[in-house]
C-alpha cells in the first residue's frame, strides 16, 4: 500500500496530527513509531495502528491529555485486535476510533501510546532530538521528509520520528532486550534499508554508516542465519559488549565529574578572602595616611630651619 492507494492513509495522518499536537501542547516529547511509521518509511504497510512513544514518566500525563480529546479508551468493535483483551495486560495504552476512510468505509483505528523503556530499550530520552546510551547522535526527522517513500502528504504538522537507520537500530535493540521481532527486522531491512542503500543517500540516519558497529554485527547475524540459537548467542555477545561499554561511559562520566569538582575546589581556594582583602585595603590606607603626616612634619621642619637662618 502506498500513500496514493491506501484509502485509510488520509485519516491515519489526521489522527496522528491530532495526537501529536495534543502532546506538543502538553509539552510531552514523543515520536511516531510502529505500524504507521513503517508505512512512512516504505509506503508499503497498513496504517490502522497509529503508534507514539513517550518517556516513561510522561505516559500517564500523555494519556490524560488524550482523554481530554474525547478519544475512547475501550471499544466494542470486534474487528479491533484489542477487543476483549484485559486493560493492563500490555505495555501500551490504547485509544480507539471508528472513522470513515477515503472510500467512505467505516474503519477501526487504534491509537497506541508506548512507554519508552518498552519501545526503545537503551534510549535515555526523547526530546526534539533523541539520544541513545551507546552513541550520542541526533537521529530525528519529520514524517514529511522528502526522502521518505511513504512520507506524509495529507498533513503538514511537524510530527517527529526516527531516521530510518536509527529506527532499524531501535528494533534491533528491542530484539536484544526482548528476544522478539526477527521478521520485522528482516522486512524493514528488505523494504526500507536496501532501497536507501541503492539510492546512495549518505546523510546521517539514511546510510548504514550511521548504524553502530555492534548493531551491524547483530544485523548480519539476523540476515544471514536461520538458526535462532546462533542468533541468540550473537545477541548475548553484543548485549554484553554494549553493557560493558555503557558501564565504561558511566565510569568515565564519574571521573569527569570528579575532576570538575576538584577544579572548582581549587578555584575557590585561589580566590582571595574578602575579609582579608578589606583588611589589606585598610592597612594600605593607614600607611598612606602615615606617609602624608610624615611629609607634613618634614615640611614644617624645613620652614623652621629657613626662619632660623634668616
């Protein structure tokens, strides 16, 4: 399905804009993720699920803000994949809407809000830029980016999402953490990354050089091995390396903070004490007065000597 032929796409973009603008008004950083994001990257994926990721600490606030937009949290539509699934049995929070698509057919859409720790394991924060624990790189683009095959064309609201290679890294991270998603990784590489490589785009987030080498190792194993035990063994090795590297970065940060504290203490020691400066200034003032008095005395003595001579 592409933007031109998917009758659900205009409504999906409208709902994404409404959710993103509500979260922006609340000051909650977020990114488009999941099924609709996949459609934006490849133009070849259904878009009934409209997924966003928010920081863990903002999940409740994000959902409360969406409640205020009158999006229902429950559904009686049996075509919904969440129908009859108990609330709280999954990490994401779900909102539902039944709406007419471009062909005037009633379609069920799920709006899903995911906590960052579940959707993006290994990520520190979501801001206007996101940063991973392993590499500190800017990795966000807009859904309307001209380089995206399935970019937004019906809505122009600036909705943010991960650049393609960074999205690939995020789903590899999820496999490392949860042990699931192999077929999604293979499909994403086949339908999104391979065409990008053929186009020769060298910008960050669009070329494979943007992928951290440890994730490249993991990707190679996923693409070239059908033995899941072998893939899991590679995943354990890569995860061990990433854990060690993260611990190293944390240790280096502690060292830097310690050095900065020492430098600040040295600077405080070098600064003269204000009371000492005041005392020193008073002493210099007293010395100046004494000198003036001595000059006056010497002047008087000189006048007396001249009078005696006369």
